[in-house]
């Protein structure tokens, strides 16, 4: 019983960690396509990327990061379950 609970906790931590890492990578990818208005680009006049307002950028960044991270976490969870069934792992 303790072994099964420990495996469940480790599996959930692994899934959550992978979801967080993918969400962080997605967040960094957002910076390569979008830019926030500020001194560096003269409030959008001198910008090489799409310029967004700070609040719009934050909302978009959080939404995309959470959704892609969640989907990746669920995908890893499904793969883990199928692997356990294939090898008859308890």
C-alpha cells in the first residue's frame, strides 16, 4: 500500500514538473514572437515584432503557457498509464 502511494506521488510530481517545464518554455517562446511596449522599442514605433500592451501580453502568455503545459502533462499521464498496462506494472 505504501509503495503504491509513493509511486502515485512520484508520478504526479513528474507530470507536474514536466507540465511546468513545458509551460516555461512556451512562455519564453512568446517573447520571440511578441514584444511589450516600452523604452526599448519607443512604445511600438521602432519594433521588429508584434507589439502588445502589457496586460494583453500577460494574459496571452499565461493562457498559452497553462493550456500547453496542461495538455503536455495529460499526454505524459496517458503514456505512463499505457506503459504500466503494457508491462503490467502495479
